[in-house]
């Protein structure tokens, strides 16, 4: 973690590179970009969670169908 002296040097370099007028604009645009990135990440996580839940539900339905078919096949075999 940078100390006070290091932060002052970084701030001085930023002022020299970008100028005092552009720093607030730069900070604002960086904050907006981070907010958009967070929204996008949350949307992707939500879609992945929905896919997992949908896959689990479909997997449960498929296993129920498979067990029903197995029972019917076993019953037919015993009847013959």
C-alpha cells in the first residue's frame, strides 16, 4: 500500500501529465467505465446462474423419463 509520500508523487505526476483540468474528467470517465463493467459482469453471472438452474431442471426431468422407461422395459420383459 503506497504511503503518503508516494501518493503525493503519483498525484504530482498525474497533474503534470494530464493537467489540472483533465483529472476530474478522467476520474469521472474511469468511474463510469467501472460501473458499466460491473453491470456487464453481473448480467453475465446472472445468465450463467440461469443456465445452471435450467440445466439442473432439465437433467432432473431427463432422469425421471429414463427411470420410467426402464421400469416399463423391465415390466414388459417380465411379462414375456
